[in-house]
C-alpha cells in the first residue's frame, strides 16, 4: 500500500460532491431528529474488498445493507430481522456476516425480572441462513434454559488468514467460557481450551494461537490479576506478572509481534500513565518502551494481521493507540498509513489548531496541534489494504462515512444529515483548578452565538458515569450534549478525580471521596464557568446518568450549592446497598468496594435543597430502579419539587425503541426548558 493515494486524487474525488453553503442561521434539531437511529452505522468491509455491510435506519428498526464496492450505485441487498433487533454487523469472512441482535426478556424465577438478552449469529450476505456459532445443548431443566437464554457466544479471533474458521468463546462473553475453533462453513466445532476457574480472558498471538490470559485470584497480600503466558514447549500456563488491585497496577497484554516470543505489554507499574513496551517471554525480560505519551495513557497496538500485503510485512506495526482527547486515538507509525491520513486530512480540509495540555499528575503543560473540530479515522480495510472505509467526525459533526476504492473517495453516508453541525455549538478541552489545586480536565461546549447570543449562558454540569470512565471529545451519540447545546446551554463535562484514563493520580484521587472531593470538582467546574463569564449565576443545573445520576442526587442535597436544579438519570442513591449487591466476592470487594465511600444521598434525601427530576428504566439491571424510588420517596418530604419518571422497557444502555429515546430526551428538554422549579433553567 505504498503511496496509497495522492492528496490531489482525493481532492478531485471530493470536489464533485462538495456540500452547498449552509444557511446563515442553522436550524435547531428536533427531538425526533436527535432520537433517530443514525442513517448508516456499523460499517465493515469484506476481507476481499468486494462488499460493504452496514446497518440502515428504518424508523423504529434497522436493516442490514450489503453493497458491491465496484458498483455502489446498484441497489444493495437488504436483510431484515424478525422479533429481535439488530445491534451490529460486521464481515467475519468473505460472504459471511457476524450479526448481534437483542430483545426484551422477562426472567421468571421466584419473581419476574425485566431485562434484555443479546445473541450472536452468522449469516450469509443474502441473509438466507442463520446459525449460532456454537449450538447449545438441549436444556434439561428450567434453570439451564434460563442460563442459555442469557448467554451468548463471542468471537475471540477471526483467524484472518484462515478462510473457514474462527475462534469463539461460549458463555457470557470473552471473560468466561471454553474456547472453540468453529468452521463457519459447516459449523462443526472443536474445543481447544477448557476454561479454568477465575480465568478472565484469553489473548491470541499473530498465528492465532492461545498465548496469554489473565487470571483473578487472592493471596495473603490481597486480590490480584495474574498475567500468564502459555509455554509452547510444555503447553502449561505460567505466571509472569502479579498486579494487586489495591495498587491499581496494570499489566495487560495488548498484542504480539511477528515473533511470538515478543509480547506488547501495556503497563503503569511505577508510573502515573500507562506505556507500551516489548516483553521477551522466554527471557522474562522487559525490552524497550515502544510508546509513551507525556499527557495520556498508552492504549493498544495496531499490527498487520494479514499475510501477503504489498510493502507491509505480516506482523508489521501499523500504529499505536492512546487515550487522547477523543478517547481511543491512533498515532500511525507505518509510512503508508501516515501518508493515507495526511492525504485524507488535506482532501477533507481537516485542520489542526493549538490546544493547551496540562498533566494532572505533575502540572506540566504544553501547547500542541490537534484536530479539534473534526478528525478522520480508519474504520475498516480489506486484507490487501487497498479498499478502506474511513469516517470523519467531531464534537458538533455527526460521523460521515467514506469509501476509498481504486484511488477514489466516495461519500457513503452522513449519519444525521438533517442535523446541522453549526446548531450544536463548539467544544474544546479545558482545564481548571480544583479547590485543593488539582488540575481537572474538562470538555466545554458553548452554544452557537448566532443562535443564542454572546455568553454568559445558562449552563449544565454534566458528569460522566462509571466513575471509572471518562468522556471523549467527539460526537456525543447519547445526544445529551447536542440537545442541551442546541437549546443555548453551555455544557461542562468535568473529568473529576476518580475518572479513568487520565493517569493514576487523578484516578486514585477519587478513592473514598464520593460526594466529597469528587463532588467538589464538579462544583468547582460550575464556579469556574461563572468566573470565566461562561455561565449565568443562578442558572446552572447538574445532569448525569448512572454515576452521573449519583452526582445529581448528591448535588440536590449538598448545602450552599450553585445549582438551580438537577436531573438524575438511573442514579445510585444508596452506595451501601448497590455495592453489597455487586461486590460479593473477595476480588471485587478489594478492587473497587473500598473506593466507594462518602456521601450516601438517600440518607439526606429528606433534606433536599433544590428541585430535582429523576428518570429510570424499568429494565435496568445495572442500577435497579429501586435506587431512584428510595430517594424520591424520601425527597417528597423535603419541601422541594421532585419529579419521577419510570420509563418502560428502558435499560441502562441504549433505548429499545426510538420512541423511548425520544421520551428520555423530551423529559430532559422539558425540564430544563420549563421545569427546574418553575420557568426553566
């Protein structure tokens, strides 16, 4: 793939389909437009480059489309579903698709538990034959029938150089179950690894041999994760690293070199941020650091898994991933891919701008050039790497998919063509000081001034879930940020202490600080917005979901707050009961339970200080709806207005129907626009 395509060729291909100039005043997106499925999603390309598959929105449903890459103008093959709905689709072999589907499921034991089930099938590109990769044995009891209904196989390795086989793990995902080699043509199976107790997942080398795995256990020091490698001479699994969870150390195998004796290890041992280094398995010796970033965690490696690619050897390193502003970003190291990205950026008029970065661990800072408003990423490519799907997206730009084929770049689809990016404002990475001096990263979205006038604006502090998670500076598919920004609100997403992937110091600073210093960080973000003339004093709300919902509960009971009102979606209100429910074994008790301490919002619900709106799905099995009901029942005695909305057939993740998605967005929109104690925010 040397000199993949010239920038001039890309420019020529795109010039023919340049969009018309936008109107002077962008239209505010409707709830229906925000709640819709993306027009096209889950795109992938067949290994031979002859076909593209993706999901197309059809109102409340989605269908699979399959195109011929040599004739995109021809009508695609359309594959529909029955009672279950499509979640994702991807090519697993030439002519075969891996399809995930889901549906509501009522689990009937001593009581009825409302949940969802997901299933994985393989079908041909015409959708004629559907097969589960591993056919479960006939259930011999009601309990076994329930277990089979709730379990689904997952792909461990697509075996890219084998046209007929894949490796599959049975059970409930890649962290459990036996490993099977499955013939996807006749669906015969061979078990190649029987699972062992406490094994948490397998990793294959470039030859698709099971080579590494993680195992969770407890010794006299405490709970730990062991990194084990299989000895090819003895076939025995041997421990190489032991990382104790209380120390928050990471030793994760993220790939292998063309020499199966060399593994790539992601590690933060003795460091604030993870690096990737080479590890000699036989010698048990760390070699040179492959990748390190001064401000962000190193993530994974991108290696060529295909044999016979022109100019790119099997096993060649293509790039490295890291947890940059957008989340999982890639720094391409291979010359061909670097040239590809450079050509695409020029053709698509993507320009970098200066961004100030601060390391929360050290306070060191630097200004670098980053693609802020819009960036390009490689979605998928054929085995010969000559046919490539790429996507462009940005904080205010829903993804757009392009096909690079025979030197021509063709726009495949805009995911939300009816939404005008200008209506969604502008987002940038900022930092502010917490009251104890810690630097807190945050993503600040400010409204379009032509629509909304100059600031300060009404504002929302919008903490993420987790809390061991983080936000990214790309398009927010939940539509919460686009909704609020298009309604002329500034939105701050603080990466408060306890957030993951910003380094060990920020991550561990949240331990046992729930509703305390973690909450201070959010309040300090609200004050920072006031000081910067971004937010109007007295017109700030807090809205969060899951752990963010906990934060909203905490904000509603904290005295002397800066918030006019709060919205708690699927929030945890009783941290004692939620963790006693989940952390019932020594490993999890030591891994996270000690970090969950501080304010218990339900204990203070009767003293709530500000108006509150609560919503929760009745199929939520991550945070049961009782967590919201307990708080609301006590909060009604506080004298503050409180609303509660139970959403039928809604879980903790994506909405089952577009109507449910719209109902959720409408609740938020109406409360911030007209509620919030009266008159809106």
